[in-house]
């Protein structure tokens, strides 16, 4: 099982093995060279006495180390630890990655988390080895590296789109972090150069990676005019702070451990946020080996894992949109929900000009749904009123919903609202926060999949049995949903009740 090593010896053995499965889970800093690397770096294994391990590259930066030019540790997939943790450090990491510090400052970040900026700095420094400013600086450097190696943007465009206040600040940070000038870093481009002005990036992921499965999931739910999906790609429009954006994610035919992102944004400063959302939408930072190993230990699940290794749990491109889509889909089929969402987007979606695709509409704003949703939505009056009232609360800020919410608090808040039951609250938690341990025994498709897999299909018994799969019950749910769509599963007797 590739669960993140925690002791010095475990981490050192991982470095000595140069196993790429540990990339992104910790940083190896070498005192004799002043460099930090990913665990799989092909350089000679350093002496144990020269090694210090850090959880984040920001902590290594703060300690005076620079990134290895050979393995480029910033290009590794993100740590799966931030999917597992539910504490303040995890929530802060989410918000920093979403660009809150660049847009609103450290005080706003602290306020969203319910702390003073001083206390948050102490907490993150003690927990991660670096405070929020250092973490934000590391994030800016990572975004700049993406742009320098994946686009033909000028250094000035890279600087401001990455969140730096000046070109000089960008140059100095890149030199300090990577030990190279922006021009030298650009020479590390992988693959052909892009057309000037285009944004075409490589996003790393851990193998195995069931990318086709996510594309199939998206295709079944895609809303024409806003989204498009087939077996090798997914694209959509999206509202970001700087204006409308469009992106397309497609498989890389040469390598299974990465995907390619093509994008258009109104403001280049939104690119880092877009990348973060795409990574969460496609669950790119998951640790599939740890998940598959644990699920495979159970006799009834082993055939499912063998058939679909590296399954992912799709996230959400926008938390508010996800809640409305989940409420529309309550107690009806995926096909019926998609039909209603098509009507909603077609009637109320905001037109977008200038995209290079057929996606020309944004998901309706919450204010628009609140005011006009009843004119388009069909179904029980109480459900329509619940949807429009929730949209109104999201629009005026009386209901807050983000990808960095505390899971328990988000669920409690949603359940307090009329028209939102446990299935919706838990499904939204799974998709918006990326909680890996959500199970939905009340879902009829999930129970149908359980029956085909030879498990108990009664909700209470299934929920009790599933407790042994913590903390990966969201991935269990994904496998059971897949099983419900599969004609046959290996005939395995029921594994408990």
C-alpha cells in the first residue's frame, strides 16, 4: 500500500527506491547541495545524515532550499494528504491554491477559516513548516513554471497571470526557487511549443488512472451548450473571478500519467485557479494504489478493482452549481435530471462570446435561478421552491459553500435547509470538498451495483458493511455505481451483511 510514509526511515527507503508513486507526498531536501527533490529523482541517493524531509515545497523554500533542475518537484501530482485531511491546514491549502491570498490577502484567508492572521500563520508554520504567505509564494512559482513550460506567453504575462506584483518579483522568485531564470526554465519545456497566446498545459496524475471512466461519467451528465464530452475529452465553460473561461481536458496519447489541458480565460490571473479546479474535478491528486490495495482486500470488491483500476471520484467545477445540480437530481434518474438541467441552462444561461468551441453558455447565476428558476423547472412545487430559495441564499451570501468547507459543518448547514436531505448533503460533500469517505446507501443505483457485486443491497446492512472500507468509501461508491451499469460482475458470494 502506497500510503504516505511518515517516519524518517520509511521516507528514506522510498527515496532509495526512486518509486514515483510517492511523488507529491513529501519533499526530500539535501543539506550538502541545498536542493530539494521529489522521491523519484534519478540523482544519486544522498546520505541519511544530509537529508531533511518536508511536507511541502513551501517549507523547503523557507528553509533555504531550491528546487532540483533535474526532477522538477513542482511538476509532481499534488499530495493526496489534502484529500484525506479535514483540518484547518487542509482547508487553508485549498483556499491558497484557489488564489484567495492573491485576490484578498492573508487576513481574508484567516477570516474565512475563523482565525486571526497571526494565529493562522503560527498554526500553518507549526503544521506545514511554512505560513500562508510562503505557501502562496510557492503556489505562484508553480503556476509560473506551468506557464513557462507550457505556453508561449511572455515573461511579463507569466508574471502577472501567476499573481506576482511585478516582473522583477517573478524573476527573483523563480531564480530563488528553481535556480534558473525564466528563460532557462522555459528550456525545460516538454513537448512541442504551443501557438503564441494559446494555453496548453500538461497536468500530472498518478497511475493507474481510469480517465475513460470519468469521461463516460461526464458524458452522461453533460449539458449541451455548456459542456461536451466523449470517450477521450471533456470541455465546458465556467465563470471565474476575472470573467468567463473555457477549458478542455483530454487524454495524452503518449503517457497515462498525465492529461492535457487546453484553456481560454478572460484574465490570465485566473489560470492558477482554473488548474486547481480541473485537478479537483478529475481527482488528479488521488493515490490510486493505496485505494485499490485496500478495496481489493475484500473478496467481493476484488473483481471490481481488477476491472477498473485507478477509479476516480469526479469533483465539482463550481460548488454553487454542484448544489443546484444535486437538488435538481434528487430522487430522479440521471437522464431526467440532465433533461431538466438542459432546459435550465438553455433558458437562463449567460451567453459567452469568443470561445473556440460549441460551448457558448455559462451555468445560470444563482440570482437568475432565484428569480426565474420557477419559470423553467418542472416537478413538485415544494422542490422548485427549495431550489430557488437555496439559489437566493447562495446569491446573497447567507449560505456559504466552498471547496474548503469543514465537512461536518457543511453537512449540518445543508441539512438545515428545506428540501435538502442526507443524500443531497452527502453527495455535495463528496463532489465539492472531495471527501474520500462518503457512502450513499440510500442511492438506488449504488444499491443495484452492490447487489450485482454480491453484497447486501438493503441500505442499513450495506452501510454497516461499508464501514470497514473507511477512509475510501467514496471510491467504493464509484465502483458500485460502475457495477450497476455493467452487465455482469464476477459471481462472488455475499461478503457479510
